[in-house]
C-alpha cells in the first residue's frame, strides 16, 4: 500500500494481481514524507537493490503500542541501528504497523482522515476470478508436492479469497479507478498521465519481475469443469458484476 502526498494518490494493494510489481514501480516516485508499507523481505531487498525508496512511515507510534507489542518494537528499533543497511532495513520492516500491505480501504480512510481520503486519487487492481484462482493454485509449489488437483483445490475452498472488501467501503466502490489486470499496463499508463507522474508506470512495470517466477502461461479454461466454474462464479459474484468479467475471456 502506498500513499503519496506529492502526487496525491493512494494505491490499495490487492492479492494475485501483480500488486507487488506495481508497488515497486510506483515506489520510484515516493518522497520522504510518503507512506510505503513493507513488502516480503525478498521483494523489499530487491526494491532496495534497485535504489528505490523502501518501507517508511508505516510504523505505529510508540505511545499507541500495547505492552505485548513493546518487545517487537524494541527488537526493530535496536536492529535499525545496525551498520549493515540491509539488516537495518529488515529490522525496520518488522516494526509494529499502523499501515500494512493489503490494507483495506475502510482502514486507510480511518487513519488518513476524510480530507486526504476525499481529495487523493485512489486506485486498485482486480483480476478475472477464474484466472486468479488458477494463479493462486500454481503460486504455492507445496500444493503440487501434495498432489492436490485443481478441482480439489477449488472444492476445498482454501483458495477462495476475495479482494472486494479491499477496494470497497460498506459494499460501495471506494476507489476512483479499479484497474483490470488484463489491461494492467495500458491502464497504469492512463493513471500515470492523470497523476502527472514523470514516467509511465505501465512501461516501468515491464522491466520488473517481483514474484515473476510463479507467472507461467496456463490454459485456464481447460482446468475447469462445470462445477468448479460455478463455484468461482458464485463466490466472486460481486467482482464479476462490478467489472463484467466473463469465463470465456480467460487465457
């Protein structure tokens, strides 16, 4: 999740939509007062090695911590004093968080206040649910090791995770633009121009590969049968209705 005060935008990060790469690309334009929430350590390390601004201003204020959070804060605080920049960064990302990675719109609004929430440009990303479920299945190699079939994965319900509450507030769309994943680069170019960013984020994104090792081409349609197709259709009905997703448009 990112909040830019210079360009007045809020990027709300959702799952299985290339959000880490988008966040990394947008990080280039973040200033010292902006909010950048931590990525996983591997991705945060890549962001640092690319010379991009890293996680900052996301921490919970000391006065708001509970006694149970103090040890975590202390370990993080001591670690940030390390002479090794990477170790210091890693310690920083472990601090108690006021803002976090997949933070929903409602929580962001509560923390930034109505003035910022209403005046900043807010955007997020959503993906065709049938395509997203295939991506989720292949994302974790452990599923393949256990021999769990795609059908059993869907029937188990373990991967049925909706992004809907991330970009809505009380069931109403809370962002100014909800980008379709299948048009990601094109729509990010539109957002870049609208925000007045110095570069096209869609083009920047082409050179990034955060978590890219999991993105292999799949014949999505062939993995489904009538029952599993219907399960996804029912569970993700709100997303499908909102953006007009269709099963047949999957790759």
